[in-house]
C-alpha cells in the first residue's frame, strides 16, 4: 500500500452511517481505519484493505 497514517481513503462499501470515507489510523499486517463521519474504528488485514480501497482523497 502506498498510503500513510492520516490519509483519507474511499472504500468500496459504505459504513452503516452512510460514509465511504475512512482515515488511516495504523498500517501494518492489521490496518486500522476511523470512519470520517461517525468516528467508528475498524480493523482489517492489509490484503483486504488493498482490495477495499478505491482511491485516496486529497
């Protein structure tokens, strides 16, 4: 992944709150993301994260 901590990324599927935008909190074998709209934290493997991320938001 060519992403850094603090980057905002767009995921394929929306969170139940309706947002598709997530902030990267940690990167590694298990990456952690924070929902931009509601603040919910979610962890997923790096492999799944690469498939789920559609683009980086500037």
